[in-house]
C-alpha cells in the first residue's frame, strides 16, 4: 500500500482482482427472492393506505377558506377596536370605571403597607416602608 494515500498498489490490486475472479460468485440465501417480493408487496400496501389518508385538494381548499375567514375576523375586530377605543376613553362610564380601578389599586397598596406596620410595629423602619409604598406582592 502507498503510505501517503493508503491505496492498493498495482500488484495488490491485481491480486485482489484475480482472487475475486477465481473464487466465483456467492450464492444468495434460498429465501431471498420471497423476502424481496414480500417487502415489495408491503410497501405497495403502505402506499395505497397512505393515499387513502391524504387530504384531497377540495378539503385543503376548505381548510384554507376557514383559515382566511378567521384571519379576516381577527383583522376586523382589531380595526373595530381601533375605531371604538377613542370614543370609549371619552365616555363618562369608562372614566368612572377607570377611576374605580385606580382607587381599588391604591387601597390594595395601603393594605400591604398596613401589613408591614403590623409586623414591625411602630418603628422608624416600618414608617419608612409604609411611606414609600413598599409592595409585599412582588
């Protein structure tokens, strides 16, 4: 062999060819043909089952139309919200709901500071935390 590329030399290659020609052909296993035919039949049956499970072109069109309808509805809802949102912000009921939510959040914040004052008692630390609005939920 050639050390650089590890190829067979001409003499070694010729010897390999001569040995292969003189040895003759190898015999296939006796059940090889039956095994191959069985595999071919199984593959054909699988492809016929898969063709029955595939979605038809008409079904794909229906699915695409359904998806397109859903996207259009989402776009319409978004545009409607963009058009209606400014009017909701000017509405008195909306402003009242917004103020009620803000006051409930403020009360909840004060409840947390009372909790801290109860834990620490009336000390400088608890008064400082209560005045800065330390939130226990974080």
